[in-house]
């Protein structure tokens, strides 16, 4: 005879199976009523977030996918030709165009934007990692009360407006900005450095904005490390640098992956930072998407850019989800 | 003797400087009298003229009010949906479509904003057409569409927070209540909900700030009439530095800082109390 708890957990598992059937058929009436209620309630609880995400997350992608194959109609409202159309002879005409995709694979402007986006994202991720790793390490080794204060200090800027924090860099990086003024006053440079509207400014902006995303996964990983491992290495005559590369670094590889993906993925599609700080001659892909959509009103091409960007990010996103799931499962243990 | 001047500690201090220098420079220059922002007008500074001007700037006040309403409604809806999704993922065990739901809730966390914005706008345009054909009803994009878009990408954060909070508890308490004959809904409201309340609160705050802060998605889905505060700031900022934006930023940063510190202190106290109660319960056994 199954206990109530087993039954409940079996039901919650959604694999009620024969036991459930049996109880429904032969169990006392109150039980079957309870089980039915439980089932109905559970279904409803699953359905609500599911339907929301289907309608507002999945369906929009299908629409983008559809429009990316449509023909651009500059004067239309909306500005594209329908894909499916009843023709007069009484048939359904399907018109799929790949010209938008063809364009963004061959047009030099686009090719350079793809390469530039990937380069900027990869470089920023690397810089972020190099800065965040020692920071996360220092926090993980601090005393518990200090640790809380430090974590708070890291997360505090993250709660304030992203837009305003990027904007703040304009004041620092401008030709007559704070950094140039300070450097010139100290006599280190005699001519102001041109930092605004360069790739350098974009790197600074991205590293600055995404640093907490790198620090947190690294910290949660490093904090779990067993300090006796390093002591053992020391006792066996291993120097601190070598111990770091042989023990700490390999153990923290999940944190490195998670943090790097959390920076790389959004950085490829970053829009605000390159628009405010970046170059005006070389655009990143998100700016092109936005220009196609708002300036040229070319919805099919903008949609094709979105789909291509998504395909590019698909593998990193799936990797990230795998790590995320592993993490959640590990927490449950 | 513990060493403090280690390489990681030095980088930590430099990194914190890097994080805070821009914010502090923005605050300092918000008191600068000069219109040229970065040129310090020592004779007439500090001044609060930009703050005074801000409170007479109608568009800014209107945009701020719209943003507050959007963020509050978004956060509330996102908390309800995100808690449901987190509960389903953490407690309902394997069911058909679970992996898909998990994927759907984590994807918006890393989705580039331009893609979210574009796809949401195209959905709304299609819905507009559909409603016009079906019901002859023309709806306008505005506050409602901004809220729907914001809820969709913020609920993912709430889901992750709630799910990982639930993962730190085993379900023995809930199971015990079920064994004692409590109905599932009662178990949820009397046991699960109080346990995950801190996660729900931080989820609400996070959803609020993400919505309050969003410019890209809003720009896509907002109708011509509705301007949120970040949209307004963005249009000003694209033209370069602007002293009244510095003043506005200072106010926003201070409000957020106070809020975060206060809520962290409150949460610490609640956590301590819970731990004490747990200890008492343990020793009472």
C-alpha cells in the first residue's frame, strides 16, 4: 500500500500511472476527489506561465521568421508583401524570398558588422574575465562579513540605471572629459587622447556594464572550493602560482564558462553601448538591425538580421542553459 | 599574520574604483554650474540649479510617472507568472514539456534586447491587424504593450530566483502538510509562499529595476505617444552630455542605493530570525 506521501510525490511527478488509475477507480471517494482536484489545479498552474511564454515569446519568433522571407514593399503598410496569397485561378501562392539573407551574408557592410560584433564581444569577454577573476577570488577569500559588504558593492551599480552608467562614461572619455583633464594636469600627456567613438570606448563600456555578470558565477564557484586542497598542494611543495593553475583554475571552469557566456551572448547583440560610445564608421550588428527597421523601414531585412543573430547565438545560448540546469541540479543535492 | 596586499585584493580595489568612478564623477558634475558639464565653473559651483530645473521639466516628470507605473505593474505581473513557473520547474518533477518550459524561461535572460524588441513589436503589429479584421477594433500601442513586453523578459529573472530558492529547501515541509490533509492550494499559501517570500521580494525589485531601466525594448514596442523616462534620457544623451541628465541620474542613483541597502538590511534581519527559529525548533525536538 502506497503511503500518502509517495502518492503525492508520484502525482507531482506527473507519472501517476496505474497506481493512480487504481485509486481513482477503487479508492475511497474523498481520495479520488482530492486527486482530481490536485490534477486540475496542477495543470492550471503549469498552463498559465506556459501560455504566456508561448504567446509572447515563441509566437513572436515565428512571426519574425515569417517576415524575414517576405518581399519588401517600401510603400506598404506594413511594408512587406504577404507570403501566402490566394491567386485568381483559385490556388494558394506561397512566395518565400531568401534575398534578405543573401544580402546580409554578402553585403560588405554586413560582413564587417558581423565580424566586428564577434570581435568586440570576444575581446570584452576576455577583458571581463581577466578583471573579474581576481576580484571574485579576493571576495571568496575575504571574511564572511566583509564578503557581504563586497558583494553588495559589486551589485549596487547593477541596480542603478544601465543607460545612465554608460552615459557617465561619455563625461569621462570625452576629449575635454575628466580623464583627459586629469592626465593633462598631471603632465602625463600634452594632447588630449581621442577615446570617445572608438572601439576602446566600446570595450570599456561593455566590460564596465557586464562585470557583475562575470563576477557572480565566478564567485559562487570559487566560494565552494575546499581550502584544504591548496594547503595540501603547499605541503607537497607546490608554489602558489602553480597551485592556482593546477587546482583552482581547473576547478573553476564551470564558473568561467557561465560568466563568459553571460557576457559574450548579450555583448554580440549590444545596442546601447556602441551607439553611445562607439565608432560611427563601423557598426555593430544590433545597430544595423535597428537602422534597417526604423530608418529604412525594411522589415524583412531587419527580421532576417534578427534570425541570423539568433542562429549565431544559438549554440552559446544552449551551452549556457546546460550549465544553468547543471547548477540548479547541483544546488538541489 | 594575514596578507592584505595580495594581487587579487589590489585588483579588487581597482575594479571597485572602475565601477564607481563614473558614477561619482556624474554626481559631482551634477552640481556644476557650467552648461558645458565637464568644464568646472568654480566661481558658481556647487549649485542645485539643474535639480530645480528638473522639477519644472514637464516631459521629464510625465515620463518618470509613466515609467513608475509601467515598472510597478510589470514587476507585479512578472512576480506572479515567474513564481508559478519557478514552482512548476522546482516542485512538479518531470512532466511533458518541462525541458521546453525551462528553455523558455532561461532564454530571455541572454536574448539580445534588439531581438526581443523587434519580435514583440512584430507580434503587436500582427495582433493589431488580426483584431481589426476580426472585431473591427483598433488598439494603439502604448503603456499596455510596453508592460506585456517587459513582463515577458523580466519574468525569466523571477523564475530563476524563485526556482533556485525552492531548490535550497527540500519539500518535506510541504509533504508533511499534505500528509496532514491540507489542500495543495493551502499548502502553497501557508508553507511554500512564506518560505520563498525573500526570493519573491528580490524578484519584484529586480523586475522593477529592469523595467524601469529598459530603453531598447520600450523603443520598439511603445506607440508614438508614450515616452518612458529611459527613452527620454536616451534621446537627450544621444546629443551628448547634458547637465540636467546628470542631476536626474544622481537622484536615481541615490534612490536606488538607499533602497538596495535598506532591503538588504531587512532581508538579513528576516534571514537571521528564520535561522534562530530553525535553531529553536531543532533544539526543542
